[in-house]
């Protein structure tokens, strides 16, 4: 809850306004054996007003209930897409989720993603120098289709959160440190 000051008859009154939750869509096909995404999930679970939504658990058959998803998004203030980068793309179920839910949101009665903060949180096996532009593309360029999708649904693009070099041997300490920073990223981007 937040307290908002309003003017009414030249008097200040306080009223409670419920903040909309932040929805973190988790898209890792093997979360149990993940190191980084699992650590991110565990830190995000400690936050209030944040719902973690594992689409691989919700849709093991890959058949997405679009109406259910649109209702969930209508109750959401901020949306974060969290996933590992596989071959410079997201896991297949997240791609399906974006294709069906984002497009359907455009044609829903109230365009449920319009004006919502939408962020991308990604982990990579490759080290940071692979994504700094010197060897090809920057991480922002690799994730351009996601950023274009956010723009397409008239969302508000948040900065990308990324952790590089998870494989082969990023230390557990670095992963935990990044997971704590990820929780701060979520807190700093709650819907106003």
C-alpha cells in the first residue's frame, strides 16, 4: 500500500491506494537445475508485491490460455521477462507466450500492456565481451526483437538486466551477488 496525498476542498486527506503487483514471467525449461535463474528466482521470492510465474510449470503441454494470461496482465503493474539466452534467443515456450499473449493484448478491449513497464532479465553462458559489440552484437542488439515487441504493445521499456558468463564456471558468489542486484532492479522498477 502507498499513501497518496490529494486535495479535496482545500484540505489534504490521505487515502490508501493498492499498488499493482509486479509479474515476473520465469521461462527456464529446467529451473531446478539452473544456477543463475534459480538464484534470481529465490531473491525475487523475498520481495513483497511480486508474483513469480513459471510458464514451464503453468503450461507443460505448451498450450497457452490466452484469456487467463490477459486477465493476469490486467492485474499487473510491471512485467519482467526472466530467461536464459539460448543460441541468442529465449526458450521456445517464452517465444510462444510472447507471440500469442503480446499480439492478443493489442486486440484486447483495454490493451492490457499499453503503458506498462516491461523489462527483460537475461542470463548468458557467454562472457560479457561476447556481448559488448567488439565480437559482433551488444546484448541490447541481441535482445532487439524483445524491445521491439515491448514498443509494439505500447509498453514502457525498462533497462535490460543481464548476467554474463554463467557457464562454464561463474562462481556461486558472483551469481548470488547478481541475484541480489536483480532483486534491487525489480524493486527500483515497481509500477508507480
